[in-house]
C-alpha cells in the first residue's frame, strides 16, 4: 500500500533540493565572464549545460507540484489520461 504521507515528504524534499540547485545555476549563469577569450568560450559552453540542467530542474519542480496537488486532491495514483490506477512500482 502506498504511504502518501511518506511520498509527500519525499516529493517536498526533492523539490526543495531542486529549487536550491536551480537558484545556484541561475546565479552562476548571471555571473560575469572572464576577459580572456579562450576562457569565455569554455564559460559559454558551461552556461549552455547549466541552462539545460536548470530547465530540467524547473520541469521536474512543475511535475512535483502537480503530484503534490494530486495528493491534496485525492487523485494521486490515478492516471490523469485514462483514469486507471497507477501501479506502485511505477
């Protein structure tokens, strides 16, 4: 049987962690680049990776918020498309 209280705690902890990481990535992206052209090229490549990671973190935060909302509404564990019960392993 699914422990919704534990699931909710786990999701909230994951969301907190992601929000901290996303904030750190955003701050890193806003930092100034080196004056050295070679260093700038590396920094811009790093920025591209950080932007993708930040976008992934934000997408996961949105999914977690939706899951937490479904827990509150009593719909967690039910497929939003077909209405069937979702197996716990999933």
